[in-house]
C-alpha cells in the first residue's frame, strides 16, 4: 500500500518556469510513488485581499496547467479546499487546541504582517488551517521547502498533542525533502529565486508567456562581467542561471551545456535559451488550451472533491466525537 503525500497548488499569481522545474515536475514523479492529494488552497489565498473573479479564474487555470504538464487527474486526488467543509470545521477544533505563543512565533506571520497597521485574524491562524489540510487525509509525508518546514512542525505538534489527549485520531506527518530540482533564478536579480509574484514581470518567465515576450525577457536577462559561458554561481550568477534554464529544457546536464557553449558569446547563449523555452512553452500552451476547452478540469475537480470528502468526513467525524461535539 502506497504512503500518502499531500501538497497544495497556491492560486496566487501565474505559474513560472521555476514553478515547473522545482514543483510541477516533482508532482509528476510523486504520482507513481505515492497516493497523492493535490489540492488548491483557495481559503489560504484570502488571508490577503483578492479579486474574486481573478481568484475563480486562477483556481481552474492552475489545475488546467498541472494537467497539461503531465499531472494525472486519475492517479491523484485533485480538489479545491473550499469545496470540502471539513477543512474549516477541523481547523476550528485544532484552533482550540493550539496556543497563542506557538502561533505568534510563526515566521511567515511575522514577515507578512510587518509594517501593516491592520492585520487580519486569518493571517495569524492560517497555519492551523494548513494543519487541518494535512491531518484530514492521514498524510504520511508533506513536501517541504525551507519556508514551510515550520508549518509541518506545527502539524506534527498539534497531531501529537491531540492524540495524547483524545486517543490515536491523526497520523503524524513527516516532512519530505523534495528530490533535487533545478533552481531557476530571477532574470534581473539572479541572487533571488524566480517568483510568480515578482514586482517586475520582466524578471520571470511565465508558462503562459507568448513567444515574443519570452524572447524579449531572455535577451534582457542580466549576465555578468567577463567572458566565457561557464557555470559559476558565485562569480557568474546570471550566466549560471541561463545555463540552468537551457540544461533543464534541453534535457542536458550542466557540464553538457557548458561544453555546448564553449567559446560562445553571451548573446549566443541567450538566443539558444530562448529557442528551447519557446519550443517547450509552445507545446505546453497548446496542451493547456486543449485541456481548458475539453471539460476535463471540472471532471477532475468533481471526482477529486468526492474522493477527498469521503476520506475527510471520516477523519473529521472521529475528531469531533473525540472532543464531544454533536450527538453520540
């Protein structure tokens, strides 16, 4: 029996080639190794103001893009968080078992609330909702980056505290360090990772960028002083980033890419990087258009919702009975 893995698809901003290399390709690999629960955390998105129409659109489009990238709608349980009421219900039970002290120490809350005069309660408590997301499905593992490790630790602490008090209700999840994926950097500041919410859109290549835009962004990417197309993150971060992109989308290793560009100029590097990206993105965008017009997104989400709720309702029922809610 496969172990269960849970991960989310945050619908905030458009997906980048960095999201593809560092995240989506990982999910494609996980779907054969784990029973995977892949959900859209739209409830997390509203901890900061959102345009409702944009959020509705992004929820469907992000699922469509994952499907177009090769994530299976039948191998995985793909669903929208807000369509499963047990997420919010279990979150309240867990809030009543969490402590103010441990919540106030969450580093992301500190970072996102810094300098703001009015801070929504949801920004403070959403890590507990994240815990509910995980515990509802008896997830064994949760892929964890450095910025999310504290949230998995909170999920572990709350699960252990609840189990000690009320009996063995929840599986205690383990963090899963993702398999090494290419780290795509910001085109204008290669010391930072490429972001779907970057202030300057020229810094990121989005999966839905048209050909002319892709070529223009790559030709405008920062390079480094000196000559020679070599991989050296410390002294040539811009060139190293372009080499990483080329290698990732041409299915070459970094040493193979370096050999390919031996004696080449930076302009030659940029032209070939743009070429391999355009070839990949053109095919992806064609598949995305087919997915979005086929009805498969709603079929996938309907099936995923029903599968997820069948599991979540059982876990939630155990938890609510354990604390004394409802009729016996």
